[in-house]
């Protein structure tokens, strides 16, 4: 297997890949970066449309790297060998694994059609940290949430940190960004109840009211859910806490909430 | 309020503070760094023994910064004003908040005496990422876990990233590092049952067996709990997952586990 080599940092593929670290260019090109062997394997298994592959010689010779490259070549995806220092300029991590894919961002309309009508959705309201957003998507998918909808103030879905901490869940679950009003109109159309996570809310574990179809709203790290979503809430619910404990990390709270919803049989 | 000024990077306090970014020197000096206004407020509220304070002029003039400095001066803690670039060398974050405390690491023996005999403990088995360790400590405290015990392969409790993501829980909950055998002997002495989190374990939500006094063991990010802890397990329990979902972030799994334990009334 002999790959074409890229040796100049001015190569068009390298330049495109570097630009995809910025949201503006991800939107312009409709593409994003997937980094590392494991995520690449997940992207291939999920049959994500791929644009091109950049790999170091060492990664291409490793057993798993070789399989990734072979699978991509078989699908006609252009694969290029390049040098570690050139790849490191694109990598969002301190230690690049020497393998990087550029993939198409799924089309919002196609994602929207995949949103189930029953079960439980998760709405993220101005969750600004991409690592948190990714971790929430990962937990949501594991628990059986049907889709994750992000409003305008959230971190970008295709930020490399979101992609990495979602660990493949992003390739399987419908995840899309919409305006608050669009989200609300979808929820109304689906006749969903709305539960808003709020520190001052009723104890989640005491509340016997929750039923599907349901939408959970999780608010911003520092300030919680906005007035817009609080006004729409059928219930304000919070996690009980030890006296003296101030708050939970939002990704931790999300995990508890989606699994409590699963335990109650609210997932499809 | 006029503070002594530090202007040289070779000042002994600055050098000591810089050295505390490394575990070796934290152990040598028995001290660690607390960064940012909010954590400083929590440290003061928890009456943590403090060694000294470094603050920029801007932070010392802010309302909350002024209160922190006043509270420290009142307790006889030396406070120094220094310049942002000097403080940035010690900061573990990209944007230092201009305020940094050096505090005594609590003595392991004193921590050990605070471990409750009933309720639920959490054992971390080779959890390597300091952000995860901190987040787990934060969730554990919020849910009502009585103490968190870390074995030898874990991230350092006083790593600045652990301190930051624990968000004050570290100042309130007994958290200490012990060898596996020491932990086990403590659990035996307290006649605790041992539940080990394992992907292949029985469904946590189905299991009706759990009862206090209990110890939960959470294993390493990639490989799960060690054979040592699996052999000690009264139960291997896991979170149910959607088909296709591979795993949860360990901090997310920890949050679900400690809150399910709380829901079942296993906390003190």
C-alpha cells in the first residue's frame, strides 16, 4: 500500500484540514476533523461520508492504522501520508496519534428527520464548554436519548474537543443546532412534556410525574437554564445534594438525569 | 490595605509556588496550590490552613478579591501583590484570575480519622486523569459519599487540575491516597460490602442486593477495575447501555452510581 506523500505545509489538503479547527471554516466547507485511531474506526463503522485521510508513516504501519487506511481506500477516500510535525499543526491534542480524517458534517435536515417522535430528547441551553457538550452527548446516547438539540449559545457540535469527548456517539445519535423557537416548535409538535434541570427544582428522585414523550433541558454551566426555557417547563427538577455541596458538573448532572429517565422506562 | 510587593521571579514565595505544580515538590513541602477567587473563598470557608497568598493588583481591588485578602490577613496569612506575568507562570489555567493560595495538604492520618464507618465510600482504582478524579470527587461529595480513597495508580489528589475540577469538595470530604492492601484492610475492618463497577457486570438498576455499609470501586478509564478489586467484589455491576454504545466517561458513570446509591438510601 503506497500512499501519496504530502511534504509541504502549503498543500491544499493540509491547509483545508488546518482551517477546520475553526468553526467559521467548518461551516463554510461543511466538514470537520476526526482525530485518532479509535474515533476513525467508529466513523468508518458508522459509514460517515469522509473527504480525506492524513496519516503518518508510523500510524499507517500500525495494525489498526493500516486497517483504517485500507477501509478508506476501498471506499475511494483519498489518503495521504504526511510527517508528524505537519499533522501536529492540525491536531487539537498534545499527542497526535498520527491519524486524522476529514468528514462531512451531517446535513441538519437529514439529522432532523432522524429525531424520534417518542421517548426522551435532550436540549442543551447555552452549554459553552465543548468537552462538556461532548461528554453529555456520549452519556445521552449510552442511556438511550433519541436526539440532542443545541441552541445558539452552545459550543459547536463539530469542535474537535466536542468530537473527541463524544467518543463516537456523535456519529450515531442525531445531534443538531437550532434556534430556541425552532426547538420549542418541534417539541410542541411532538406534544412533549418539558423538564428543566434547575438547582432549586423539586427533587428528581421524588418526582413521580415524568412521562414520555419528554424533553429534558440542561442549562449553562454557571447560570443554569434561561428564562425562555424556565417559562416552558412543565417541571423544574434538580438533584438532591449534601448540605454544603454547591453544584455538580453539568456533564455529571446530565448523566444522572438521563440514566434516571432510562431507569423509569422513558426511553424508546 | 497595602500589601508587600514581589517583583522578582526569583522571590522565594514565587519559586515555592511554581514548584508546587509538580507532585514531587507538593509532597516535599506538604502544600498545594488553590487557584481563582471561587476556590479561594471555599478554602477560607472550610478553614483550610493557608501558607501564603499571591494576588495581582487588579484582583486585590475587586470586591471578592479584597474580601479574600482581608480574610487571609486577619488569620495572619502572608499576602503578597505581584504582577500578572509572574503569576501566570504558576497558573495552571490559560487565564489566571490573578489570585492564588498555597495551602497545607491535609495530613493523611487526620483524613483517615474522618472516614465514616457507615454509608458509602468510593474507591478509585488507577483513575489517571486529574480532571476525572476531581469531577468524581465533586459528584461523590454532592451525593453524600463519606470518603474517597485513591490507590497508587491514580492522578495526584493535589494536582491543580484535580483541585480545580473538584470545586471545593476536596476541602470538605476526606480524600486520601492509600495502597490497595491498606484500603482493603480498612473495608474489611468496617465490614463493608464491595461493589465493583464493570461494563460486563449485572445491570445496576436491576440489582436489588446493595446495602450499606458499602464501598464502590471505580476502575481506570481504559481498562476498568484491576483483578485485585474484581477478586474482592461482592458484586460486579454496570450501567445498561444502548446497543452500539461502547462506554461512558468514568466521571459520568461515577455520577450515576453515587446518585443511584443515594436514591436507594445507602448514604449516611
